[in-house]
C-alpha cells in the first residue's frame, strides 16, 4: 500500500468536502503546530480525548488555553463531560484510520472521550500521524477488527434541509481540521 | 430493393384518432420497398386494460394479437408504448401454451418504426424533406423500455431543411399515462403544462415524437395554456409524418390520407 | 372525493408548494447525476447492491437470529415487534423503566410509520426531533413530505415565519441563520437528553453492528450523550456481513444526497468494558407487514428498498404534488407500493398505485433496480374492482375483441369527442373520414394497384 499517495488522495478528498488539512514537515512538532493554529484562530478553550499524545499537547497548550476536559488524565460523569465539551471552542482527538478516496476520518471507540470531543465543539482538530491508511471503504471493512464501534466522519457536519442549500455545521463541528505528520508518526 | 416482409400494427389510438400517422408509416415503408401487409382484424394490444389492472381483459387482447401476428416476419408499429407492451408487459399476463411460445418468438420481431428503420434496416436517411424547426419529446416507454432515443434523432438529422432544437432538454414524462389522465385530469394537465413549457423554450415550430398519445396530450397542453410570452405554440406531429414528407410530396397539415392523393 | 383526490386538488392550487418541490427535486436530481454520470462501474455497482439486498431478504429470519445472538452477547437487547402498537409499547416500557422523560430522536421513517412520536407524547415522554428538516416539520405539526428531506415542501420564507412564531426569534429566511438557531435550540436538548432514539439503515448479522448513515451529526450526538440508546428499524434491514455494506453505503450516499460518501457513517455495537459508548443499547425490529411482503413472490422485491428517496425526486407526479398528497407515511413511487404492503392488512392505500403515469423514471434511478412500475401494475391488478369499472372494462374488452365493434365504437367516440375518455379523443380533430381500417378497406382497389403495395390479410 502506497501510504503517501493515499494521504495525498485523502487530502484532496477532504478538501472537497470542506475539510482542512495541515501538513507538517519533519522538524515540526504537532503540538507546536496545533498551538499555532489555536492562537491564530483565537481558540480559548479546548477538550482532549484519551489518546497517546494528549500529554504533549496538554503541556504545550495549557499555558495559553483553557483545558476544560482532558479525558486522558481522568474520567468524567456523562452529563458533566457533555457540558464541558459543549463549552469548548475546539476538541482534539487522534484518528484510528483514514480512508483516502472519500477523505474520511475513522474514529474508533477505544479512546475515552473520542465521541464527545469530536462532535460537540465547533472545531474538531484531528491528528492523523498514527492513523492507519486505507484506500477505500472496502479496504477498511476488510481489514478492521470487527469488535469495535466506529464513526466514519467525512468533513464538517452538514445539512441541506432548507431549500437544498448546503450549510456546514448542523449539529456537529463546523470545521474539521486534520494535522498530518509524515515520518514522525507517534513522536511529537 | 429490400425484400423484408412487414406486418403493420396500427394501435387503436392511431387507428381512431391519428390516421395520418398510419398512412405516413405505410408511405415510408413502401418507399423503402418493403412488402407490407395489414390485417384489418387487428384491434388493440391490451395496454389500456392492463394498465387499469384488468389482467383478464388484457390477456384476451394479447391472445388475439398473438394469434394475428405470430406468423409475421416483422411487426412494425408507429408507437413505442404499444410495442413495449407487447415486447415486455405480456410477460406479466400469465400467457400459457401456444400463446406463450408464440409470444416468446414474436417479441423478438416487433419493433417501433424508427427503431426498425435505423437498427434493423440500417437506414438513417430516407430522403425526407421538412423545412421547419423541430423539437423532440422522447416518450417514456419508448425511451426507458425500448431504449429509443438515438434512432429518431438520427433520422431527423438527415431530413432536408429540418432544424433540430431542444436536443439537450432533459427527458421527462408529459403527464399523459393513459388511465392516469382519466383518473386525475387536473394533475395530468399540470404535468402536461410543465412539459409543454419546457418544450417551447427553443421556439420550435413542431414538436415530434414516436407516440401519438403523448403528442396529443402535449397538443392539448399547448392549446389550453397558450404560448409563453414571446413564443408561438408549436404544432405536434408524429415523426412518421415528418419522415414521409419529401420534395415531391411535401408536408401538408390538412392531408390525412395515403400519399395525399385521395 | 377521496382524501387523496382532495389533497391532490389542494396541492395543485398551491403555487408555493409547487415551486418548492420543483426546485428541491431538481437540485437533488442534479446532485445525484453529478455523482453518477461518468462512473463507469455504476451499473455493476447497482447489480452488486441488489445482490446484497436480495440475499438479505432471502435469509432474513436466519440473519435476525444471528444478529440477535451477537448483539445480546455484548449486553445489548433485541426485540421483535409484530406491529406498530407493539413496537411503541416496547419503546415506552424501556424508557419508563429508566424513568426517562426527555430525550432526542433522529429522523427515521420507521418511527413515522408506527407513529412513535404520537405514542411517546401520550405516554408523557418528550422526544424532540433533531434532524433539521424533521425539527421543522415537528414544529409545524406536520409529517415529513419526503423520506430523506422531510421539509422539502417548505420554502425558506415559510420556515422563517415558523421559527419566528414558534421560537420567538426575529424573522430571518437565511438558511444558515435558521440552521444556527436550530443548532442552538437543540444543543440544550442534547445535553439534557435521557435517551436517544434513531432508525438504522442496516444491521450486520455477522458482527452485531448497527449501521447508520447521516449528515448533520445529530445521530452522533444522540448516541454519544444520553445513557440509553434505542434503534428502531424494519426486519428487512439485516445484512449478512460487514463487507455487504460496501456497495450499499456508496449507492445510498450517491442516490439519496448526491454525495460520494455521507458525512457520518456509524458502525455501532454495545460498548465493551472501558470503551466509549452508551450505557445501554436496544434494537427494536419491526415487522408490521414485512414478513407477509417477503413471503409474497411478486411483492418481496419492494423489501430490497434502501430508502434513498431517488425515486421520489425523479417522479413527475411527486414533483407536481409533493409528498403530503399521498396521505401516507411513504410517498412517491416507492410509497405507493410500500404503503400497500405494511400494516395489519394489505392494501390500505388502494388508490396510490394509480398515482403514476408508469413513465419508468423511478425504475431507472433505483439503486437496487426495483421494478416499481411493475409492482404498481401488480397492485392495480390485485385491487378489487368496483362494479362500474368492471362493466366498463368488459365493455372495452368486448369492443376490442372485434374490429367491427371498434369501428362502431370509434365512430361513436369521434361523434361525442368531448365526453369519451381522453384516450380516444385526445382533444384532437379526428383524422378525416373514418379510421385507418375503413380507409384501407375502402381503398382496396388502389391497394392492389402497382403504385401501392399494401396488402390486406385476406389477399395472402
Ligand atoms: S425504491 Fe429504490 S429509488 Fe426508491 S427509495 Fe427505495 S431504493 Fe431508493
């Protein structure tokens, strides 16, 4: 499987569904790029799900950004979790897999907080450095473990229920921003 | 000279209300040197009954049709809808015995006129002349069940003096639908209005097609609704009548009979 | 006048409705065409999709069993409801056992079919519709007029007026602003929801997954926030294996919304220890006539339907009168068939099969190639015929049996052009003296002249 070719295709398809793609070069750290993004988009508060790099991000961001919930460091009662995530300007999760030919993010049920962090805040920041890369839906279905729950997310949430006019940001995020780091997957 | 033997099927609607179409069909086929027969015992393919849900009655018509036509080398009709009925819908009539056997082979030998000319005879220019601006309405059954779209177009493109318009118009039902129009006249008329206005856009002088039923419905719509601002109402005309017109026997809207002679 | 006839009449006089429906269905058709035209494997994808659905319906009982085993092994619960009232009762019991009173619902035609909303309301349970279109329709006190675009019959102005009146906001008809208002209103409801209810597009027997397609993210929230989640769907929605999803989800996205892939696709199962997911999951499978339809050799094809709504967008009748005129949960060509298969008795919507010109556009767009015109015709044939119709039909048959009778009838028809059915008059001037047949017979002598070769049968 040619990963970099697939990532390019993913990028193209993601942009086609109104997603955003930020790519890092080898010496950049994901955390500093996320920080840069957060500053330039005046994001004041965030929530993070329980993914492997969450600690690096917390350290990089906590100085200037309010961290309303960090599912990696503790668990929250369901209603409190919902309220915290709904208040946040952005939610950060990593991504289990990407599907190239539709620009799709696959969020699995394995990380605590993934569902809320990727659906309640108006901006979803998705880190795909560690993600598996599949060419298409068939490949994903064939190779993925069957015991988990998955959400396949293709671009920001959307509706066309009023006169068929496409509006981004129905109930889920209005923006989906993907951070990709080739070559330094796993290390920030 | 072609030696093809053809049995002519004149659907009941054409027989009763669009004689010109039948005669034009005769003219065209004869001009091509085809050996044409017409059995005057023929009536209806059974479609009207079938569409209204009267299967037994429709089966009666189908059996009669099969009895009359099963020997023919080719059966040609100036209607996509009736040909499709015989070719496809007879399958749902629970025919049995010799009727079923005869139908199974007969269905491969029945064709709509333009389909026959282009696909079977390989003819797409029959020396016609029709110096007018013409738009096509593709009738649903011809289009969707028989795949007839390119054939009439090809034939029209080769008609001397004819200007084709509306070529890129989307295909849509005229709203006729046989029993449908009898049961829901207002609805059917509104659909007719919608379609007729689409057809008017390029200002054709004539709207043509392969089925008189749809053309009559459109004619009614044009008549009822009048012309769009700045447009004139086109006439409706079966494609056989366009193709039958030549420089020696030009189109005459009043002529209804064979060769315009009687 | 029948209810349907009455509703058609009022729809025909509603210019705003006509404009809204024409506009929306044309845009939907165009978006779909954008996805489909130029695909070289479209036809083979349709075949693949149909094959999967065919298998699904063929093996349905076995698949239900397997799904139930998988799903319950993980702690979920599966119920089979024979009819609407049973399904509603099960749902209400689950919610009552939790003392749940407030929750969120995502769009689901099956719940419309069983009038779940009404049942919950009378049980004192408040379930707000969260799909934007469905929310609009609920606010207006209406039913959806389309199976994938519930508020398709409404203009932005009428939605603006509705929001101003019911939500007390300042009037706006900007779709973005209206969407934002609904988002804000429903956020509160999501955060306080005690339960979430949605439909399901498919259920996977092999793995026990529920598969749901959506775009707005309301399903996602509905299964992320509340502790109790209930999926309600038909017994025909079982698929054998995960791989069966491939042809279906793609066809669905293309045919329903003209997307390459839908915004969200959920593959959901009861959460395992330490995993993220609702605390409790229930699946209610509804029969309501489906097993009867599956056992009906002519009608079972309808059970292949994946509810994409393409046949509605394409139907010239639907585009003229909209969904409400059908007076049934499921409108359009698919609805005219399906409505007569569901419920305690068959043929509850006898008139609907007539509401089609049989143009075949629905069959042409159906991603699983359902021969809707054929099914409509079959239903027409099954219907009991009023005596007057039967007499008319026999009269027609009697006439058509003999060409001389056709002649007489035809002469009569031409004489009374205005009163005979349109099929004979067509509003045109009769083509000269007599029919083609008379003319041929009159002209036998000429027929035999060298100039014309036409032969009548008796010469052969
Ligand atoms: S009948 Fe076919 S086109 Fe119509 S909703 Fe069902 S799957 Fe879609």
